């Protein structure tokens, strides 16, 4: 057996411990794209929004950092498709081979915003076909609405964001818009929307409750981050964090 001197033995022990500590506690940076979608995400929000805070909290369990780039939604998705980012958020789960989806970051109700003096009357989704529906370019809505749009059954107009859609609705250019109810609640404090919010109301029938997720590139690197994110999300209750945040900001608009 080869006997090592104390100096050599200590040197080997130091290298082993250094490698162990490095592999166990390595800090990596997750780079994601997102959009201005308050209160969930946005460049001007504290910690860039509650969805950003939840993702950051999840990966912090493994000592990882989060870097978020806020861009228009279509570009946020394109950055992942082109390899500029490994993922984007917050996204609804949808049928695709391009992306894999994390566990839920929390959920929020989706509804129809309408004019008080011209409310939407509907029982089934096909009843919406007689109305001009406002949607945001690149957004997933509900399966039923997106299928009707794809099939040419649903009249619709696209906007670049919810704020533009709300102003178009108030001006009577469209009949109703699909919107996350928490997003509308937040946007009501915007000066331009505050002026016309008295003209609007949420339809009394909720379209759906959508779960929010991180969408990651469907490759080995995406799978690696998916495991890290999901491991972290399993250690706390994202919906509780989301609800507490929403309750707090609604008390202090």
C-alpha cells in the first residue's frame, strides 16, 4: 500500500473537501424572461412581482440566483425558442412539445370585463361568438376560446397588453375582454384606467381558474432547472404567498 506523507495527505483531503463543498453548494443563475403583467411580474414592481418572488424563493433552497428580463410577451417566448433564455413565466399550461412546465406558482381567476351599459349575456362559450372579444397578442386564454378563434368562429381583436384592451373596451371598440381578475384589480389604479373604470364591470360568470407556471425549454438544461424549481416549490405553499401578497396590495393600492 502506498503511504502518503502528512503534507500530501492533507493536500488531497483539501482538494476532496473543496470539490465536495463546491458541488454541494454551487450557486448558479437561472435566467428567465417575463413581461409587464402586474401584479405577477413587471420591471417597476417590488422584486419584479409576486410570481418572480415565488420563483426566486423556490430556487433559493438550492442556493441559486434568479435573473429576470422584462420584455413584451411575444418576445419573452421567442427568447426561449431562440435559446437566449432557458425559460419564461408566468404561463398557463398548454399543449406543446417546445416547453415543459413547472409545478404551480399559484392560480388566479380569469373572467370577462364588460361595459356596465352593455353586459355580456352567455351560457355556453359559443354564445360569445356574437361579440367582438378583446385578447392580448400571444396570450393563452381558455381552451374553448382559443379553439373558436383558431377555427374562425370567434370575432376578436388583438392588443399588445391589457391596458390597451381596457381602453379599447371603454371606448366601445370591442364588446368584452378576457382578463385575469387580479391584473384588472391592479390596473384600476392606473391614472388612465381609473378615469374610465366606472364604465366597466366584471361579468358575473368566471371563465376559468388558471394555474401559473414557469415554461422551460424542452431540453436537458430545461429539465435540470425544472427539477430545481419543483424541488423548491414543494417546500412551501406558493398559493399562500400569492394570496397574502394580493391581499396586502389590495389594502394599499
